[in-house]
């Protein structure tokens, strides 16, 4: 442990310098790193000071994702307080509760453990800073992050830089040993909009490393930005032959077939018979690869949503229902995902099944999830329109009026909310729930309670 600590201490000054001069490097990461060094040197109070700085830096770096991005820092705070024993027991419990709350909110089965790609990324950068003996573990961390988000530029940069450092140690013995990582680095860090220069590096990399999946993925990414779908598809198929169970590759191939279908649909709008067979084949291939994507990752939420959308476009309504029902009966979605799921299924029920009652049910479920989003706003507007349409046709029941009352209450429209609940009570006069709701709404202004 002593030798390990010396190795860390030799990098301590560099970490502090990064905090001052390298604004593009996460200060949250580095404050956590300094805290770790302090902790190893038995300077627990100084470790906590740096963790406090990390907490303060989170809202500045990640203003839209504060709680999730505070998870690692809170966990580290709990760890330090744990080792300070009874001196800070209350603070230990406070941080544990914060961690548990976020893990629960994001659907983790464990109260104190959550596997998120950016956590693997943070771990990779941290290990990279600790020197050559940790490069291999850093590479593994970036690979795990890339499994979740293969297109993430920071994850790709971290992976490329780590591979470069790994091969750098063997450069003296084998000068050509750095080629593969240098190509990765060039492919990753170049400005893709410089098409001629970019294509030059792509072709050189593919010539030297035709069977490296990451090089093939960079080629796919480049040609997709160039809008060369045919070439992208060529390299995607080759990459898939090397990693046949890649959900990411199946997804990308499906998108390419869909893009080809849309182009052909536009071009053949005056002569649909001529291209009909080819277009049907492209749609079939698109759905096939989207299905394979779900087979590779059955619990991948967005893959299932994409597949449901493709089924709906093809009129395969039973398969749409089966896909949505599978998601609805699962319990591994976060609140935002549950909201999005109910919103999309409600929209499907309204537009394809023409079932206002089922649509209202799912829009209401989405609206009741306390998460501000564009989907939630849309749910409210569509719900109100569907309910008012039923009322206008004389088809509304008591529950419809209570839902309308709930919407008015959300918007602070207390008089309209009371009127809606009174209409519900007229239909079902003995319903205590409706009576209590009216009583509560009437009392709220008198008690100074805001809606």
C-alpha cells in the first residue's frame, strides 16, 4: 500500500494543476480524485473539504442532471464519514439516504449500487490518471461505458486515448505497435466536417485494420454523416460479422434500411408499382434488425419503443400491443421512462386503435408521474381535448369529469376544478371520493393552501 500511495502522490500536483488550468476536464472528477488521495494519507477532514467542492461543482458542470451526477460524490462522502466512525454518524446516514433515493428513482435493484455508463467513464479517466499499471483497467471501464452508449464522443475519446497509452509502453520495442491506437485517436479526434481529410484517415485505418470493430464503427459514423448510406451499410455488415450479437449494430443497420426505404418512397411517388417489391423488402429488413436488437437486449427500453413504432407503421397492431404490454408489466423503468411509455401507448391507442378510453387511461398515467417534460405537457393538452370531446358528444362519465377536475387543479384553476367534480357528483351522487375532493378544494383557499 505504501508504494502505491507514493505512486499516487507523485501525480497529486498534476491533479491540482488540472483544476486550475484545464477547464475542459471535469472539476467534479478531479476534486473526488484529490479527496481520495487525502483519504489515503489519513487526512479525512481535507478529503471532505474536496468532496464538498465537488458537490458545489456539480450544478455548474451538470445543471440539468444534478442529483444523478452527484451520486459518486455522495457515495464517497458516505465512505469517508463511515471511516470517521461515530464522529459523523448522522452525516453518513444522510448521504446514504441520498444515494438510496437516486438508486430507487432510477430503478436500481440495489439500494446503493447503480450501473450507469458515465460512472464507468469517470472510473476510466480516474484510472488513466493513476499511471501505466492501471491503463488496462481504464480500458475495461471505457469499454463498459461504450457498451451502453457506443456513439458517446467522450467515451470514445477515453477509449482511444487509453489504447494509445497502453501501446505507448511497448513503442521502443515495437515502433509499429502504436499504429492501431494512433488511427483510433485520429479518427476520434479529427473534425469530421473536414470530409476530404476525414475520408483519407478512414481509408488508411481500414486498410491497416480491416477487422477491428471500433475502426469499422468510426467508418460507419463518418459515412453516415456524409449521408452515404450504402457505404455505411457495407461496413456495418462487416462489423456485424465480427460481433453478431451487437444490439448497437443491428439498430444501425435497421436505421440504414429505413433511410433507404424513405428515399425510395420519395423518389418513386409517381411510380410506386415499380419499386413496391424493393420497398417491402427494405421495410422487412428494417423490422428484422430491430427485432434482433431487442433479442440481444430484451430489457433495452428505447429499443422496444423503436420496434413498437416500426410495427405500428406496418399496421402490425397486435405486435405493437404485445411490445407495449411487455414494457408496462416490467418494473425496471425510471419515472421518466414510464412517463414516456404511457404517453406513446396513449398516442397509439388514440391514433391506431381509435380507443379514447384507453388513450385517456395511459395519458393520465403519464400525467400523474411527477416529472416535468414535453411529454407531460402534451399529455395534459391531449387529455383535455379528448375529455372535452366526450363531454360535447354526451359520452362522458363521472370519472372523465374527475380527470378534468384533476387537470384544472394542476393548473391552479380551482373554480373550474370544483365545477368538474360537481358534474361527477351529479352523475354519481353517493360517491364519497368526489364529495371529499370538492370539500378539500373549497377549503384550500381559506386555509391558505396553494394548489
